[in-house]
C-alpha cells in the first residue's frame, strides 16, 4: 500500500467487536464531551446548617463516576478527600439526617444482555455499573504471607464496603501451591486459602454485588474518618429535590481513558458509557449511552446502519459495530484538537511495554512504536 492509502475489506459489515468496543466508547465520549470534561457528583443539603449541624439530609446526585485509581490497590479515599475537605470547609460537623444517594435516571445495576454466565459474575471483568461506583465496582484483596502455620495478613479495599468479611488465608512452607479464593456476595466477602511463605503479596480483584452500595459505604466511612458524624442512615432514592450545593466530587474523564484502553477495564468503560448518556440526555442507561455514541457517528456523517451497543466494554455478545464506524470515530478524535488527540493516543497500550500489549510484539521494530487496543 502506498503511504496514506486506505485499504478496506468488509468495512461496513457489523460484527461483534469484543473489547475493541472500548475504542468506540472512549472516542465517542471525547468527541462529544471533550478532553477537559469531568464527572461532577454534587453534594447538596436538604436542610439548614446551624452551629456545624446539618439539620436534614446530605444528598449526592449520581453521574456515573467509576471513582477508580489504577495505581492505588483498590483504595479510593484519596479520591474523596478534596470533596470532603470542601464539605468540611462549609462548617459541617454533624449530619442529623441521612446520606442519600440519588440514582436519578440511571439504570438499576445489573448484567447486560448476553453477558457471560452467572457463575462468572463475581469476577472483576463482570463488575456492575450504575449512578455511583467505587474502585470501578470491585473489591481488591491484599494477602501478605507471615510465619509458616500462621494466618497471612489480609486486607480488603475499599476499607468500608458494607459486607461481612470471612477472611482466612494460611501461610504454608516454601514450595506450597498458592491457592487463594476470593468472592463477594450479598452474604459477605470471602478471602480464604493458602499461600507459600516466600510468595510475594497476592492482590486480587473481584466484583462487589452492588456498586452503588459500595460507593455509599466507602463515602460514609471516609466521612467518619474526616470527623463528620452521621446520625441518620445511608439510603438510596430517585428524584430528590435539589438544595444548596455544599461540595462537588470531580473526576476528570481523561484519567479514565488509560484504564479503559491500556488495561481494558470493563467496568470503567461501562461507567463512561452510562455517564455519557447521562451527561447528554439525562439517561444513564444502556439506551442513553448508545444514543450518545450514535450522535457522535451522525455528527461525523457516518452511517449508523448495523451499529448496536448495550455496554461500553464490549463484554456483551449483543454489541455490533463496523470497522468503518470505529475508524471514523478514532479519526475524528485524532483530528479534532491537539489535546483530544494526545489524550486518546496516550490512552492506548504500547506494544511490548504496557497494558494488554505488554507481552505482545516484544521483539522487533513494533516494540514501543505500535499503539493499539486488543479484543478477545
């Protein structure tokens, strides 16, 4: 092919994209919302503030933020601190009412059509999404061996998750097999098994059964450690009247692009998909997310025939997209403005070095030069 020549074979045939759907999700979000857009979760008062006591509820309005840091080992408290500092600066020391999570127009967290079988729903790649989330709807277990015959040190993050813990991992002699089981259900968190004394720290991610509840418990725990007393309870609602904004939790879209495109983190992609639908149409649903992507295609003048999207990750076998549609979205982002292009390009895995390409194209001219997205 000559330089700059486009070659296409079956480029308008709609196919299952698998995780290459993440290219569509991120390109559409950047094209429609821009590289400087942020998830903004408002915290509003339902009552008056008197002598440090909020005489009413504290209401949070969900926007689909995955609240995730790929480098933090599951901890999210540092992501909450700026908003908690802002809240404390208003003088709030006690919340006499409830902490209310308003899920607005978002879907009820649940698996998408044609997801893997239910016996896989505990896995990290099947984590659910909704109006609120923390650590992309997952728990992260850390297991450190101790002395032979003793229990290993086990910790689970986020540290407040609302589930009863059943922890018990035994340290075995060197040469023993590492065998750690992890799972979370409504009945509790399980981290059991054994690992050899000479093994490195074991870190495992697994889905929480309810991302909204996970966020609520993580948030309330962080409030308590910030010295803010909650006298009411944690509850969920929809359509709560607005009050005075006390603080805002902000998470830049740009920070979530690498977890999606380099690491192929499903739940972060699903949150961005729902978040785009909410931001543009107040529909944090599968239909709203698909409507946003369809709008991006239409603005490019790309035919939408054959396009079907039910999640942002590509995990569902119901998704359909053409190569033409994917390439047009990527081209739009790379030519839209310098910042969008840099954000998108830098979010992709690098051959032989990072993410899902760390063990691919490790030798030869491609290493360090090819940026790409895998699909399985």
